[in-house]
C-alpha cells in the first residue's frame, strides 16, 4: 500500500492534544503503515519546532494522554459478557500510537531532568566601538562593513577583524568581544594576532593598532598567538597586571576561582609586571602567578593549561572545587562550591562530552558521586 505524506502540522496538533476526530482518523491510518524511522523523525521535528513541549506540565499531560489511549485502545473485558478481539491492523495502529506517546514521554522526561545541559559552543557578543552590538556564531557572514572596518565570521566559530584605512580616531576606539557561560570564541585581530576566549570572558581591543604598542585588555581566560612585530610590542592588561611580548603563545587566566592571575608560556618569551611594578621574564613551560602584590614562578607543562583550546579538559592535581567552577562555566550550570569536598583531581576528558559523562568520570576518579539537579551540580549523599 502506498503511503501518503503526513502533514507535520497534523502530528504537532496530536502532540499538543488538539486533534479533532477526522485528524485522529487520518493519523491512525498513517501510523498503521509508518516505519519506526519515520515516527522518530516526526517526534524529533515536533520537539525542535515547539519549545512549549518542554514545560513542567507537559510530562503530566502526556502521561494522561498515554493512559487515556491505553484505556480506549485496550479496554478491560466487562463482566458477564464475552468479546472476541481479533488481531488486526487496529492493534498495529494502537501500538504505533502508544509507541509515539511513550517515546515522547521519555524525551520530555530526559529534557526536563537535564534542562538542556549541553557543552559550550562558539558564541559571543561583539560591541563594535559603540556602533552596534553584534551576535557572533558559527556562520560564514560579514557582521559589519564600514569605512575602514570589516568584521566577518566563519562557520568554524572564528572572527576576522580587518581595519584598512581607518582614521586615527576610528582606529583607537575600543571594541569588546564577550563570551557568555557556555561559550567560547576565536578572533583574529587587525595585526594578525589570534586570541581565543574561554567561557565567561572578555577581550577589549582597538579597531587598529597605532602608536608604539599593541595593547588589549582581558577578563577571564584567553589564549594568545601573537603576530611578531619587534617594532611594536604586544601588551595584555589583566587585573592590574601587564604582559609584554613581541611574538609568542601563552595562556592567561584571571577567574575568581584562580589563585590570582595565572600566565603560562607555551613558546617565545614574555615579561610579566604586577601592579607593584615587580617583574619576571618567563621561558617556555613556566607559569607566573600574581597574587596579593607578589609574583611566584613555577615550572609547569604549558600544554596542560591550554588544553581547553584543543577541546579538552585537562586537570592535573587541580582542586575539585576549581574543577566544578570550570565545568559550571562551560556547561552554563550552577554549583555550590562550599559543598564540594576538598580533594585534588587528575583527569583528561573531551570538552564536547555530555555533562553526565564528565561527572561520571570525576566520580570514578574521586569516589564522590555528582549529578545535575535543577540545572545545578550537586553532590549525591
């Protein structure tokens, strides 16, 4: 029997409990010969197009539909009566209907229990020198084109900032790229330097670099691959500290949970100066921490501290409380740091992994059990 295409609106009305008798009959006819793959497509499409399905009351409503259909399609035999119920197409229709509702229930339960906790992705907001606030995502497009300025984004989640012929007033104006919790972004500045922002971070930079230096400002965490220019040093201002380079790769982190401002050198050389004007020159695989007006220098594996730029979490003897704060920022969830046990963690796992998989890995490594409850990381009792 040739199957006629089913209107997606018909299925959506059924899920929304708005189908009339004629629509239900048409739906029953379709389900009687539909394949499981097609039913899955209908379910997925309906959930993508109708966010209202994911409210708290939907779970109860779908359960009611499921129970009602069960009672109608498979009624209990009445006393003092004998009924013959022959296996036929009606049973297949009933099974298909119940399958759809049951699967829908499971999807809603899963959706509500995890509240859309997903790994972070490439997204940011660009405040273009007061002209406009632009949304940056994973798309090949020109975000802005003006006199002497072109800003474009690419499908891989990167931004290219070009300044050609901007006058000195325009060139000196600061732009701000901000990543939310659950976001990250990479930007190529007008001098060719590449900066990657981690979640919950901010980079302020001029339209073009004029004068004797190239100065930018950072909050949160960023990885720099600085274009070489011996005649014009690149300077990063972060939490009152200053990092001066000619051309190098380094990571800087200044989140609230960090022990002060951490700067880790991957290659090249940098000079780090704190607010008290104390200085230290870093070599590759060294890290300086600026805290309480003092500088502390350590030998480290620099790759551990820029693993996030390669889509990995790498925690090497890191306190569990700090780990949970980084996870909370990346997955855009909450965490009560005071409830986290005092224990250090050794773990390497993909930043694209599901939050439950990450928490399971941490539980295996620490013997503490964690889960997501109401969009918050909690310790199981």
